[in-house]
């Protein structure tokens, strides 16, 4: 028993102290991954704040955006032109979703809207496969995937670029939804559709804006993950890693998505490297979900979420 306690609670921290440079590499990798998780989670937060429903289709929106971009590039379009065309496609998709899916479901139960996003998931996945095929595609947007050393710490250009881009976009969106008129209107729409309509907030406009912004987030996410691992249909599964981020940070909190992503990213990297050998590895695959389970038991609203009390 003492040897087991030493291996679990003492040895990993001794390893961290003996190799601070390696620890810094692990932490930087975790922060980079965490920012990418935050970016995915933001797409969920935007839709949830606007409609009060979990958007099951966000992961497929990431896939669809990446497929569209790489498909247009394969047709011979330069990267900037293909990127602008992809933005236009995602904005048009936001208009179509609002007109065809959301508008007929105003004031419906949240489960109805949730089921609608499930249907949207299968539609976008099938439509993307029909347009661009199901093969794995390489996405090259000019970001070099090279490693270099700074003060003995090994860094990767692609990961740093992705983390920096995610950090800037997350900061811009946080300011946008906390400080702007549209952000306040969005919170009002999430609380009560009818009340928002009664005070003159254009519900359909808010939904279009939010879905368009979520589409832009999906483009950036698709570019970064696609450049790292290729554009393939398993890309939509990264949305699953955003679920623990949302549970930790709170479904309605933009800052919560950031903090939750950083906790998940750094936590799973540290657990995999320092505690993984004790259990045969693969902690990175389930660490986030176990942490989310703990939060569901002791703080189900998350770190920054609001406790909702309903009287019946």
C-alpha cells in the first residue's frame, strides 16, 4: 500500500521537479489543446445562449466547414478566395437553418429544438459526403508543421499558431457577447423567446447572427484541426471532447468555456504523461469525462454557470 501511494501521489511530482523543461513542454501542449477545445465549446455556448438548447450539430458544422474549404481548394481556388467562399457558405447555412429549422419551432420545448439539431447533424454529414466525398483530405493553408527549440523547450509552429488563433478568437467573442448590444439581446432571447419578442428584439435576426458566428467558429476550428490531423469524418467527434469543457465551465458562460478548456487540456496531458504509465496509458481518452462526472455530482452548473431553481 505505501508503495502504491508513493507511485500515485509522490513519484509524479518528483518527476515534474526533476525535469522542469519537459514539464513546460507538457504544459504548453496542454494549453494549446485546451484552447482548441475552448474554441469548439464556444460554438455550443453561442447556440445555447441564443436558443436555450444544446446544438448537437456543432461538431458536424466543423466538419462541413473544413470539407467545404478543402473541396474548394482542390477545385483550384487560392486559399484566400476559398476561405471567403467558405465564409459565404456558412453564413448562407445560418440563414437556411433559421428559416427552415428554427423559425417554425419558436416557443417549442427545448427537446424539440434538440431533436432538430440531431436531424441537422445527419443532413450536413450526408450532404458534405455527397458534395466532397468521404476520403481523408489533406488541408494545407500555409501554416508550417515544424518544430523548434526555445530555452530547451520543444515547440511546434502549427500548434502555437492554432493556440494563438483560438486565443484571439475566444477573446473577441467574449468581448462581443459581454459588451455589445447584440450580446445582451442574445441573453434575453435565451431566457424567454416571447418576452424578447414583446420588447422588440428581432428573434430571427439574433438567431441568424448567432448561427453565422457559430459557423465562423466552425471554420476556424475546422482549419486548425484539419491542418493538424487531416479533414476526415472523425473530425466531427472532437465535439465530444467539448462536452466536458461545457460541464466544467457552464453551458452559458464564454469565460467558462475558456477556463474549462484549459483545465481539460492541461489536465489530460499531465495525467497521460505522469500517471498514464501506472494504468497502461490512454488516460487522455477518458480523463476529461471522469472530471466532468465529478463536476456533475458536486457542481452540476459548472464553475461559471448559473444555478437554476424551478418551482413547480
